[in-house]
C-alpha cells in the first residue's frame, strides 16, 4: 500500500498518516497500555497490509490508530480503534473516521460495520458507553445487540434506494 502523508508535520501537533506494517508494534503497545490486553501481531500486520488505516502521531509517538478488514465484498469492518487516554475528547477519533471512510468508498465499500464488546479483557461499562456515544456521533446506528456486544453500521455514501437506512 502506498504511503502518503495526510498532513505536513508541525511541532507538537497531531499528524495523521496512513498506517503500514511498521506500525504494528506501536499499535500493540497502545492496545496493551490503554485496553490492558494482548494483540496478535500477524493479524494486525495483515490488516495494515490489506486495507487503508489511519495513524495519529504527536511528536513522533503513535497516539491513536484505526484499521479495518474486509467483511464482505462491499462491507468493511472497522476492526480496531484506540485513542490514547490523554488525547481523548479533542476530535481525534472523529477525524480518523473522517479520513478513512472516503478511502473505503473509493475502494468500493458501501457500508461499514463495527462491533463493540464489553466482555473483552480490559473492557469496562464506562468505555463501552463512550464507544457507543462516539459511534452514534459518527452517524452509525445500532442494528443488533446482545448482553455484551453492540453492532453498529453505516452506509458509506448514499444508501441503496430500497433500504430503510
Ligand atoms: C471511543 C474513542 C475511540 C473516542 O475517541 P475520541 O478521540 O475521544 O473521540 P472524539 O473526541 O472524536 O469524540 C467525538 C464525539 O464522540 C462522542 N464521544 C466521544 N467520547 C465520548 C465519551 N466518553 N462520552 C460521551 N460522548 C463521547 C462525543 O459526541 C464527541 O464529541 P464532543 O467531544 O464534541 O462532545 C476513545 O474513547 C477510545 O479510544 N476509547 C478506548 C478504546 C475503545 O473503546 N475503542 C473502541 C472504539 S468503539
């Protein structure tokens, strides 16, 4: 995947750029420090290789990431996203989603799906509530939920004419 800077770096500013396999270690570090769980390097590397992703850096440190995986030929799963605690509620997460979605549309994806589960190791009800508020704010809607998991979806671009979305 071609690497292309989204923004020119500025001292102390957050810079958004495409992710690549070289970011796997930093992503695993953020998952460990923020979500208190381990992650599979191969799986993350595969996802970074296959589809677009977004990395946010401040002064060279990865402070947030968002990557995805193919869910069906025209649906994409936003498979993981973390913003470092100290960077939250400043619009970073929304900005990353806003950067990624148009790239996914260009690749032919017509809908995105995201699953948030409060049963994961390290998850809490408060974090699940924050995630829920975040995805609703991004225009996603809840299509299904169980005791532990909530499935969010959104049409990317115009919904099909016969949909109820
Ligand atoms: C969910 C998460 C990615 C949000 O990232 P963020 O950069 O803080 O989100 P933003 O600042 O872009 O928030 C955009 C909007 O989402 C909503 N929102 C985000 N976090 C919220 C919270 N904790 N409580 C209520 N609303 C929230 C708000 O409407 C917010 O707009 P506002 O700040 O103007 O009110 C971040 O909290 C996170 O990394 N959580 C831990 C990991 C996790 O749960 N990952 C799974 C993601 S579903």
